[in-house]
């Protein structure tokens, strides 16, 4: 047999080792579906990572806003307490003035009543003296 001649036994052995073309096609289709599924999962992961990044940014912004509001409230509370003290002091001063004015008015009214009483008694005594 010449060297260039094909050994049919070797060709038959090689052909027997090849997979069934139908099974090979099904395997390739399954691989294509898996690649599509992996691509879909990667796209979903990218979308979720984008949402996570946005949520992280939103959380950071809310934390900054929270800190700013706490600082604002921290400034307002002492101001409110100072105003509260001023209002209470003003109210106490006004109440003291009202009490003082009331006491003065009561003393004046008592003095006027006493003077009136003295005048009336004097008239009554003068009248009783004239009658008697």
C-alpha cells in the first residue's frame, strides 16, 4: 500500500469518534441559550447596581439634610428658650405692675372710703346735734 493511500480503518476509527451531529447542534443551542441567560443576568445586575448607587446617593443626601436640620434645630432651641425666658420675665414684670397698681388702687379706694365715711359721720353728727 502506498504511503499516500488512505487507510480506511483509520478513517472509520476517526468517524466513530465524532459526536452525533444532532446532539452537537442541540449542545450548541443550549450554550447559546445559556449565554443569553448570562447576558440577561448581567444586565439585571447592572440595573440593580445603578439603583443601589442611586439609593446610596439619596441616603447620603438625606443624611446631610438630617445633619443640617439637627444643626438648625440646635440653633433654634436656645433662641426659643431665650425668647421664652424674655416672655416669662415680661409677663412677671407686667403681673407685678398689675398687682402693684391694684394694691395702690385698693389703698386709694380705702382711703377715699374712709374719708367719705368720716364726712358722712360728720354730717350725721352735725345733723343729730342740730336736731337735738
